[in-house]
C-alpha cells in the first residue's frame, strides 16, 4: 500500500474514528467539567480528518500552505490537555476562551506567513516548539497513573508524530503519508481505548475493601475523568480538613485509607459531606447519583465498611 492518496484516506478515516470516540467520551463524562475537553478533542480529530482529506484530494499541494495547516491542526490538538487544567467551577467556562486564545497564539506563525510572506513556511520559534512538547507531556502525565495511562500514551505518541515538523532541533520534516497514517491510527487507538474503558469497565468495580462506602467510587471515577492534577488537589483539600477535624482517614490517589471505629458513623457522614462539596466543583448532582449514591445523599444511612453492616 504505497499510494499516498490511499494512506491519506486511511488517515482521514482514523481521525474521524478518534473524533467519534472523543464525542462518546464527552457523553460518558456528561455532568463533569471535562466535557469541554472532550469537545476540543472531537474538534481536533475533525481538523486532522479535514487536513488528511485535503491532502488526499490534492487541495494541499503547496508545501508552505500544507505546513501552515498542520501547525493550526497541531495547535487545536493541544487544547484538550489545556482545557483540563482549568476544569473547576465556576471558571471552567471562561477558561475555554483562554484555551482558544492559546490555540490562536500557537497557530499565529501560520497566519503571519500566509499574510505577510506568501509561499513561505511558518517560522516557529524554539520557545514555542518546546512549549508544544510540554503540553503534549502534560496531557500524558495527567493520566499516566490512571487506568487511561496507555490510552494517553498512544494519543501523545500520535500527537508527537503529527507535530514532527515543529519539534525542537528539527528542520521541516519531509512529508510522509506513512508517518501520518501511523500517527492517526495511534490517535484512534488511544481514543477508542479510553472510551471503551469508561463504557465497559466501571471504575467502581475496583473499589478496595475497608473504605467508607461512597467515597472511593466517585473519587476514582473523577480521577479517571480529569486525571491526576485535580484529583491530587481534591485529596490535599480533603486531607487538610480531615487533619483539622481529627478524622481517622486520609484520601490517597488510590482511594480512601480509613481507620478508627468501624461503627462510628458520625465522622463518616462528615467526610462524605466534605468530599461531596469538593466534588461539586467539578461534577453535577446527576453525575454523583450515577457514581455514588451515598455521596449524592450524605444524610442517608452510611455503611461503615465495604461489605459491613448498616
């Protein structure tokens, strides 16, 4: 299969699959502040599909124009990771304008070249090249310690291959339909893997014994949705409150480590109320109802231990 047009068509189809998987991920994450990131990911997948389709149809034959489009596509592909960094209510809506401004800033060299130096390739400075690499690494590291770590690695590898003309210490890379095809297949595989895990392997099935019922389920589900950055911040705030109030528990990245009297339901309810208040900065009550009935109704009966008695 050495026909460049055929490879471009395959690349476009793979990017469409990635966009569809991102849309499915947005549906699975409904009720959380991660939905805008899924929308950015879907838009990025569609932009890659459009670029590959344009190359297959012979529309992007000018090397300078093709590289300018690739820079714009690369900038859009970095938006999902940036969107998640501001995924806290109430500023998560306004944060999307900052994400859009970032994409415009990263794509500015392409617009500048097209308007002031027609026929010239975009002049991407070294600082911007390193910044784009950093955003790819941030997107991967945010999920490296979660069940979606492999999916994040696949997506990051696909992004790196697509943005190879703008990597540090690299001149404009030669056009390679094969490399673009591998990149889009990696993106599609990562997106499908992430969506499949969320849809068919509920994280609550992995809750550990000995945890206060209702804590691990929604906390770990949010960890898989938003990644490590906000999860660790929530744990930090929860643990500060636990220490101040003398609760015999600490919230770790893997869930709640609880101690003390297993029949002392008083601090259980207080801990649930605390976590609920923290989670509502990122999720809706409907999302809580789907992932943790106890968290959704902190005044209801509390099960002291997983598998314990009421």
